[in-house]
C-alpha cells in the first residue's frame, strides 16, 4: 500500500501526465466501442426474431388453411415451405426438411442451434405442426449480420486510427515540449560559471520555450552583473586588507627589535599571531571564493608529514599555563594536492579546539592512510555539539554571527577538496577529530 501511495505521490512531468491522460482516454474509447459492437452483435440473437417468426408463421398458416399455399414466399429474406402429404409448394432445402417443430438459428441465443445448417448462411427458423403437414418459416439475416460485421471492422479501424493519433500526439508533445526543455536544461548545466557572457539560444520553434530561454538569459545577465560586482568588491577588499595587515606585521617586526619591557612581550606575541591568523583567513576566503576550473592542474603540493611538526610548533604557545603537552603521533609519508594554507587552516582549527578543551593531559596529532587525527585527553569539548555545529556550517552560505569562521572554513574547505570530517568521543573524557584527506592524496611512485 505504501509503495502504491509513493508511486502516485511521486512528482511527474507534464508530458507524463498528458500522455497518461490521453492513453487512458483512448483505452476508454476503445472499450466503449468494443462494448457497443458486442451489444450490436447480440441484436441478431434477440427474442424479437422469435416473436417475428411466430407472427409470420401464423399468417402463413392462415393462408394455407384458406387454400392459398401457393402464395407463400419461396425467395427473399422471408421464406416458407409446407412439408407433408398434399404439399403444393416446392420442397425445402434438405437441411430444413428433417427439422422437428421448434425454433432454430445459426446464431444461438434463445434459439436451438443446429450444426447441420451452420454453413448455409445466417438465419432464424420456426417449424410448426399443421397436421398432417409441417410449416417451415425462415428469416434470412445474412445481410444484417454482414452489415454488423462490416460495422465492427470499421469500428476496429477507427479505434486503431484513434490510438495511432494519440501516439502521434504524444510523440509531437515529446518533440515540441519535452525535448526542447531538456535541451534547454542541458545547455543551462553546460554554462561555465566563469563565463559571464554565456547565454542560452532563443531560436526554439515553440514560443513557450523561447519565453523560458529569454527569462533565463535575463536572469543570467543579472547574476553575471552581481558576480562581477562581488568579484570587484572582493578584489578591492583584498587589496585594502592586505595593506594594513602588512603594515601591522612590519610594525610588529620593528617592535620586536626594540628594547621593550618584558610585560609587553605577551601582548606583542598575541598581535603577531592575530596578524598571522587574519592573513591566513584572507588567503582562505580569496581561494574559496574563486570558482575551481575543470582543467586546473594541482600546482600546490603539501608534504603533510613534514608540515605537521611545524604546525605543532606554531601552536605550542597556546599551552602556556596548562599542564598539557602537544605531541606528534604516527606520521606516515603523505603528500596532498592542496595548498598548504588550506591544510593549515583546517588542521589548525582542530588543534585549537582540542587545546581549548584540554587543561591537563595531551593533544596528539598524527597522519596515517590519508587521515589526519587530532586526539585529546580533555573533557570540556562536546563532540555531539561540535558535530552538530559542523553540519550546520555546511548547510549555511555564511557563518552565523558570533560563532566565528572556524567550522565554517573547515566545512567549505572539505567541500572544495572532497574531504570528510568526523568528530567522536575517544574514550574517557577524550575527543578524536578525524580529517579524511584521502581525496587529495598523491599516490607514491613505486620503488624501482
């Protein structure tokens, strides 16, 4: 029952609905014509013929009693013969002469069917006793049955023609509605998002498809203008942001060379790390904002097993004041066809989350079989909540205000390179984040 309900509730195309309606209508018409033909065929078996034979036979019997047996018709649709002693009419055909009194017919129905005269046309016969003779009266319905058979044949031809017209109409709908719309859809999918001048053809024969193509072109033009404005704004913003970031970084380098009090060193370090994080975020946003090309070759390669130790050293300052250590686990030889900045942002966010939830114990980073694992022994990180936030970040075009760019950037980076992130409980109080980067792993060349 559920399968039947799902079959009817499944969305269907207009062409499918029109075709189904036409086929159903055609089948109903054919069924109606068939029923009418069968009904007309039953007319030759109707009780009317018994009443007609009875009336005609009684009239001919009265003629015989009046001595006018010679006036009985012996040709045509209605014929009568007298069989017995003293009969003055021509003898009846042999297949009728031996019939006992009763109603007979080649069609059955209310009559007795005698196979003996099945090959002598279509007729109804009545045999009555007129002692010492018998009166045989027949009505020849061959012409009527031939006409009915002719009408049935014509009805069948009309039904076949009707079905052919329905098939031709369905084919016409497919050629003039479905095929152009599918062609329009395939052309729309084939448009390169980087080509702002790409448009759909408006030379379709049908006005409806032309209207859709023209409306789509207007929409493409508006989208192209919007993308151009966003691209221009992004380029300008990139230039405007890079300049102050470079100025701040240069000022930090100058301040580090100056004899400053020790109390200012932590603040200077925080400024330096904030500038680095902001610079990385800008690089990531600019990279992710660029549409990937189909023919783009992976020009950037990250040697992961050499990169992770440097990344660990860059994050050791976050453990100051904590009874925890940042350590390396297994480092399998792994090379990725991905920019180092993207790998840094993705893994750094996982490391920072692990450090924030670990007051004592360890945070371990390892890579094996194309999976980067960040495991901690802390208890303040909720893996269920983190997984929920990660899934929400994948569904959102922009990060939610106040939640930061961390999980949002990881989600977009994973979506760009086909990576997968899983966050799960690693045992008593610990959490394990697994970043599967196998989609970007460059296979090692076999040793000779």
